[in-house]
């Protein structure tokens, strides 16, 4: 037991930072934050869609489409979805995470007819799937398929 008590302070000493900059084994804390601060409110909200998807619905009598449009809101990271399938209409809102830059929203074709995936692009430009929009059997559906969050990370090296 005495050996443990005497060796315990020796184990703790290397972990203490004495403030010397030239010590190769000194502790450091890394805090990862968004690269820049982005305002939570938009100065100007565009009335035109930031992303749009449109697919013709075959019908002999009508000129119908499956249409999905994404619009900005006054919140920088908030968006409004408007969709139409034949004469059915629906709306939904969603918020993308603050990655430290203005969001880039896009829409890609979905896995089935009359479906599309709404998402955003990360810092590397990779598409992150967020919402699946479908129209089937006279019904429209908007489903969240991805969940994303940004946090501040601290670690000791």
C-alpha cells in the first residue's frame, strides 16, 4: 500500500502543465469550433427557391407534376419545403446545422418514382441526406432520414 501512495504523485506529475512552451510533452487542449461566425438571421430572404425538383406525372387529361421546392426563411439555417403532386399540396419546415458557413441546399432524385431527397453539403462538399419526399397512392409524405448536430469538442493531447 505504501508503494502505491508513493508512486501516485509520480504518476500525476507528468500530466501537470508547468507552462513551459518548449516542453515536448506538455498538455494542450484542442477546441474545435466552426470556422467563422454566421448570423442566425438572414439579411435578405429570397423569394425564389434555393433548390427545386420536378417530375412529370403522366396523365392524358391534365398537365400534372411532382414538384418539390425549398425556400429560405428569415432564419439562416431554416428552410421551408413546398411540394405538389397532381393537386395535392403540402408544406414542411426544416433546419440544417450551423457548420460555420452559409448552407448549400440541394435536391436529388429519390429511390422510387415521384420521390426525391433534400439535403445539404458539408465543408468538403459532400451531400448529406436529410429529408425524403414521396408521392404514392394519392398521398404525399415528408420523412426525416438523417439527423445532424454540431458540437464543440475539447480534448487533451
